């Protein structure tokens, strides 16, 4: 079921999303260190999203790759972390309780943050990124 065996044009997309998740998280950490808290949370949410999408794609049958990619990358559904979690559950993945608690924090994220200005409290942004790291680490461990 790995995308590496998927149709031409879709090979390696799981790895690309995985790399994107790592890069977004690293950038979020850097922003947090520089007290750009709102921006750190914004990118941190994308780290969780990309990680979850990577695992979905990695565990999608080759003949379903195109439809799945369209579903997870189009419109608001593509940014809905609950939908992504449900898609992972359909593929047999269940978050352990600790990760599930972190996910409850991460799921508060929204792409609407792109319109916000200012700063969040540092400890709020930091706790959000800790929760994101839990989710991303779980995805990595499920790889």
C-alpha cells in the first residue's frame, strides 16, 4: 500500500509531505525562539497537517492515490485535522491516549490564523508546539 509503488506522478509524495512536516516544525521552533509566537503556531499547525497527510498517502493503495491526494489537498477539508485523523483511523491507525490529548490541543489550529496579527502568549505557543511535536513524533513512529 505504500505510495512508492503508486502510479507515476504520485511516487514519493508521502516522503515529500514528511519532509515538509519536518521543515515546518523546524521553522515553527525558530519562530518561537524569536518570540514570533503567532507565526510559530501557524506553521506548527501545518507541521501536524503535513505529517498526517504523509502517513495517509504512505498507506493509500496505488489506485486510490489520485483521489486521496485530491481529497486531502483541496478546500477546507484538506486542513481539517479531524478529517485527517478519521482517514488515518480508516487505515488502522489509532493515536495512543497521550497523543490523543495532544491532538485535542492541536485540533484547535486553523488556517484562519493567516489573517491574525500580533502575538500570542509565549507559554501558549510553546505548549501548542509541544502538542504538535507529540503528534508529529507519533506519525514518525507509525511510519
